[in-house]
C-alpha cells in the first residue's frame, strides 16, 4: 500500500491499521488528521513526530498491547506483528527461556511494567544484553527508552503496512 492508498482508506480501516501499529488514541487521531499525505515518506514523518510526544499515560496504554519478550502474544496483542518482531528470539534455545523469564521478572519488579524493546532484527542475546543494561536505568531514563522503543515499533509496523 502506498501513502496514497492509505490516504484513500475509509476512516475506520485507516484507524484500525494505525491502532495495530501503536494503540494510543491521540497518536492514531493525529496521524489520521494529517491525511492526505500524498506519499509514504510524509506519512512516516508525521507518524514519527506524533510518536515522539508520548505521555506517561500513553506509554502505559501502549504497553498493554505488547506481550513479554519470549512469550506468545495473546488476546489484546497485535499477534501477527509481535510474532514477526520476536522471530529472532527462540525461547527453546539453551537457557534463553529461563534467562528471559528471570530478566522479565526483575524488570517488572523494578519498573512495574513489561520490558519493551524493538525486537525486530535482534537476537535473543542482543535482547538479553539490552535487558541487563536497562535494568540499571533510573525510572525516568527507562520511561524515555520505553517511549522511544514504542515509537520504533510503531514506525516499523506502519512501514510494513504501507
């Protein structure tokens, strides 16, 4: 789908497409309001800008749509996108599942929400290294990293959709 095809989608279809990229009402509304874009680059630039302003409440809203790294996505998640993005994570390999479970538990205890990372293109070892590094963040720094990863995931999903 080109930017022009996105421009021509009925509003409910465009809204559903965007919601599957980033489940934040304000972001979806802002990107929708920018139509027509005319081309893919303009759409992605607008989506990027809107995602750079995620509030703490919007980050929490978006986190609800993401499974734990290494776990199967279920109801409430964008199942196809999550599976595709976590393709490099094989929880059956070595002690990966145990390390991810322990890391996820430590992270959730420290920060109060699931560990979120743009997993696409990353191996389990890379993700585990990032998890370990981010456990040392203070809450404000970590909130900023989560928001940036949500932005990266949204843009990746939107690029694939258009």
